[in-house]
C-alpha cells in the first residue's frame, strides 16, 4: 500500500471481506467498512463487571428518590446522602 501524499510504501492489511488493503492498525476496511479488529481489548474484560474498587455495577441499586442520580452503597445514597430505608418509606 502506498501513501497517497508522498507515495512511500506503508504497511497494510488485507480485508477478509473484500480483499482491499487498508493501513496497518486500521479498525475498519477503507473500502467496505468491514470491522478489521475489535476496539475493546477482550483480555481486560471479565465476567464480574466490577471496577478497581470491586464494586459490581451490574447489581447496583439506584437511589429511589426519583430526582437523584446516585446509587445506594452501605445503606445510603452516594449523591443525596439519604438513607435507603427512609427513601423506601417515602415511595410507598
């Protein structure tokens, strides 16, 4: 593959879909748009979906206040600070 500006030879990869050559490291084929490589590094993903602190975001409890965007950790909201039990009583 040649650079369109300086005409130097640059490394390229062939698309398995259409056979066109795209620059090495390209995410998509320049001709047909086929996904050449995954953007997310699969080795960094795990099944627990936890952050560095060990918090499980899949099973988080959202603040039931209705206007707050916090999550409940240790019995109270991380944003508004209200007790989860008090908020549940208000929403009954």
